[in-house]
């Protein structure tokens, strides 16, 4: 087989959908400030509001419950900031002085924000997960009390693909009077997401995970939910997020969710078939492996696998030489040599975390890509293990 170029890192980011490119190109002449009353401003405003309606419809929300932000990380930080709103500083926010309950497997933006909250005096506790990355519901029930202001748990994990039962989590939290936020950046556009069915008060999504542009995301804010702006200044986004709107990015997000609505169901079925073929092929050709994440409640295209005797970073580099792009976990944690906090939280040893890679499939992947991967991966793992064995003998 000749060397191909295959992108298996779609959980990190996705290529722009052709229709998104087209929509953004057509909107490039709409340069007016959306806050201006003249025709140039109204033209931009119309594009933004059309996109807002598309996003709202996609997750079964109302347009006035959708707030555009610069990224999923900004959206998550915005929601968590309601716990630090100063008394009297925001008439809508009633969560000051209350605590946060989250989990040990959240995205780094949640973990870093929660760490900051804790350093500033907030009560922050972390729920455990089981060996598949599922939240321990009994542990969670014990952690949520009347003093809990917010429960923030991701809908689908970015590293291992495990999907949480957010509806049950929201019911548990609401029984104690707590608000509920879910980081749905990895879930929206890959599995059906309905904010009313989930029962959440806040939800975060991002464009570049669903074949849209980088630098834009959205937060669902339930009408009845208290809210405190993270970025203050102008009146944009109904006073919830100051700063002139990223019109082009928002147009791209709107078109991305429109295309997801049309393509997601069929694509998910195709990705599940390819993932299972990949899983079976790896099992049959490579010994001493371990698949990480829930076998059923998982994202259609996410497969995390650990190889005994092979370092994840080495696997990535050797696969890259073969034209295959994969990752070791969260793109936001790249460059770190620390083992994955997600995998460690499932109870697996550090060696297992160090030897894992994440293969995340997307709309452009084909059966031929799977065949190529199954041809090259066993050779790569064998080469790395042979070198490791030879080094150990010399040592």
C-alpha cells in the first residue's frame, strides 16, 4: 500500500464542511457592525439571528436562550463564573457563596476553572467515575447538598467517548436546588442533544468540533436560570457577553449545525460500523491491548486503546510517518508528558494511560482509511515493542 494522509483526530478539531466554507465566503461582504442601525449593520444582524435560530432549533431551545461566545472554553468559564458573582453585582445571579460539584474526568478548562474557584474560597468537590468513565451516581448523590450552587458534568468525554446520563444527573441536582451545566462540546452534532429532554440549565457547544470554524461557540442559558456575564462592556448578546459579534464565525456555526441536522444520523451509523471494524481488527492483530471507555454508551467515532509496552507519544510519531494522525487525548493538554487524568480516574494504572491513543473518526473517513490503519498499526506497535525490549536488555 502507498502512503496515504488520514486524519483520525476529529475530537481535537474537524475540517470545515464545504457548505460551511461556502456560507462563510458568501457572508464576507457583510462587514457592518451588527449593533449599528443602518443597512450595513442590519445585514450583519440578520445573519447572526438566522444562525441563532438554527442553533436553537438543533438543540430544542428558544433563540433568546442562545448566547454566542468565542469558544467552548469561554462558554464553560462563563457558566462557572456565576459562582463568583459579587453580592449586589448582578441582579440575576443568586449562586454566590454556593459550591460546585463536577467530576474527575472533565475537560481541562473545567478543571482549571474549578481549581481557581477553590483557591478563591469556593467549595469544590469532584465525583468519582467507574472503570468505564461513567459517573458514580451514589457518590454524586452524596456530594450534592443544599449548599451546592452548580453541578457541571460533561455529556460526552473527549478522550474516551463515554456518554453520561445527564437527565438522571439533572434530576438529582434539581432535587437539591442546584443548577446544572453540561459541557456538550463533544456531544452536540454527534449524538441527538435536546436541552429540554436533558433538563439542564446551561449547555456549551463549539463550532470547530462539528465541521465549523474555530473561534466561535455557543452557550444555552435557560430563561429561568440566573446568569452573570464573564465579559462585561457593551450590550451585545442581550448584555450577557460584551464585544462585537464574530459575524463570519457565527454564520459558519449556523451552517455547521444545519448540516449536522441533515447528516448526523446517517453519519453516526457509518462511524459506528467503521469503529467496530477497527476495534475487531486491532483485537485480532495486536496482543496485549485494552480498550478504554464504555463499550455501548460511547460517541460513534471515538475509540481509545492502550498498548502494553508502547508509549502513546511514540505511537503518534510513528503513525504520523505513515501519514496517519491520531492523538493521546485532549488537544488542550498536548505537550504534557503527564498521563491522562481521564484514564487515571477510571482506575487504570499510569502505564496504561501512557500507552494509550485516541482514534476519533469523522465525516471524511472511509473504509479504505480503516484498512490502511489496520495494515500499518500492527507494524508500528511491533516496531516500538521490539525497540523497547532491546533497550531493556541493554540496560
